[in-house]
C-alpha cells in the first residue's frame, strides 16, 4: 500500500517543454497528427495516440492511472459519472439471455438500472440478501449467471459483505465479480486483492472529496476494461478533461482525507451509540456491528459513513433534518463538509415500501456523511438536533 499511495501523488501526464511541476489541463476535444500515416495508424488502433477526448485524453488518463495504482488494477476507464461506470460495466459484458446476481442492498439508481432497464435488453436478475451465507450465494447461481455485483459497505445501511467469500463462489462457476468500492475507497479496501474482477466507483464522492465535480471509473482486468472502453467509446459517457484534472488532484490527498473522515466517524459513532433517541446505530468498526469481524478482516478503516434509526420513524427523521444547524441537507456524500440525509424520502424514495424494508431502509433511517470539520462541532450539531 505505501507505494500505491506514493503513486497516487507522483503519477502524472508527461511533462511538456514548459517544465510545469503540476500537471496541465488538456482541455481539448481533439488531437492533431504530424502526417496522414500516423493518423491512419491511430484510427486503426495500431498506436495509443490520442484521437478524440471521447476516446482518451491525457488528463483523464492521469486520473485513471492513479486510481488503478490505488486499486492494484491492471487497467481502468473513467466515465462521466458513477452510474455510467456501473451501466457500462454491465452492458459491455452482459448480453441477451445472461443473468446478473446482485446483493439486494444497493444504491437506488443501480436498482433502477438492474430492475427496470436490464430486462429490456433480455438480461435477467435476482437479488441475494446482504447477510447471505456462502451457501446462499451458491444456491442463487444459475446456468445463465455471468456476473455477480455487490456493494460493500452497502448504501445506506452499511452492511458488510465478505468479498473473498463471494469471490470463491464466482470463481467456482466462472462468473465475473464486480464490486462497488465507493464507500470504502481503495484506501480502506482493495477488492481486487480479495478476488474481484472489476471495481466501480462514483468518483463524485470520496475520490473528489469536496463536492465539486461528477465522475466515475471502472478498474480491473485488462481484457474486461478493454471491452468496457470499446462500449463507452461508442456510447459516449466520457469524463470531461476538467473533471478528470480535478479528480486527479483529489487523489493526491485521498489517503490523508480518509484517515480524518474515518477517525471523525468512529468518534461520532461511539458517542451516539447509546443515545436514547436512537433505536440502533451502525458503523463498520464498532464491535456492535453485525458484520464487525468481516469489516476488520477486509477493511483497514471504517470509512466516513454513520447511519442510525431514529425512534419516531419518518416524522422524527424530517424533524431531525430540519433542526440541524451546521450539517448540510443534500443528496451527496463524501464531502469535506458533513452531510445528513433521509434515504426513505430522498435517494431510495422510488423503491416501494416493501423494497425498502427488504434492504433495511427503515422510515427513521438517517445517513451521516462525516466530514473534516472538528469532530466535536459535528457531534454537537447532531446532539442538539436529537435533543
């Protein structure tokens, strides 16, 4: 890991004759060629020369190279958003008649893609509970299963899934394992080392870390990334060079930021765990977490998210948000600024009540994205809203 962190700081696009220390921003739609032959060779994929920023761009490649270094991945491709990374990883590798097996506790938009849109292309799906055993995953595999998809920690309930265990099932059946590593980040968790074939990110969250730009990425096996690249090159979800330049700079501080996010979150979770206004509280590195042992086994930090259930349900959740004075009320997470959200009425509102219940999104569930403010200021704002 030490070399990966250094690579995230030091990897950069080739220095220009200007001798700049910080990487320049390649804000261009296309690239020129010295002669007709070099242009022909580029379009024939005989060289890696840049052609068009929908295909590749030095600023985008720098961000991708840094993320690959952190994830320990052979290759990667950056996209315009996290959801375009998720969708691209599905559509480039699945076809009509295939089956996708997923954990049921996933981001609301990912559920929409899986349940509403994949069937339109003849791709079936089924869900397995986030607390499923190895035997449960094994039983859910069908002859048509081509990919397993999971989030860990899950959004927003912070369930922890044993990546190595699911990987054993996937490899036994020749199935791809695709892991959303958004909540943990490669600083806290490396799914590829645990057996994942692909890792997807919403770079909009912790990777940026300051709520500035949208972005996504897929990293993993070189042969799989090539297929994703070909699909995305033709369908168009390219990451803008400016956003990539911002994200590349963000990765240089990811390690130190996540250390502060995680330490603040553990402090908040420990202080609130026994609060009388809460039915329960979850944080991966609290011994009370149902999958604490798995979290400690596959993560080096608990991450920056704390979630809890308010006594009083939906109305209590709304009142809590209204009483906050410092924490932001927004649908984003992974910001320097602490954020509170109420998933049942926002990010997961399109799920039916039964669907929310199945993934433990209860009426009074509050998700706190713990920021970089002083830990006591964050805690005091939460306490006064609870009281």
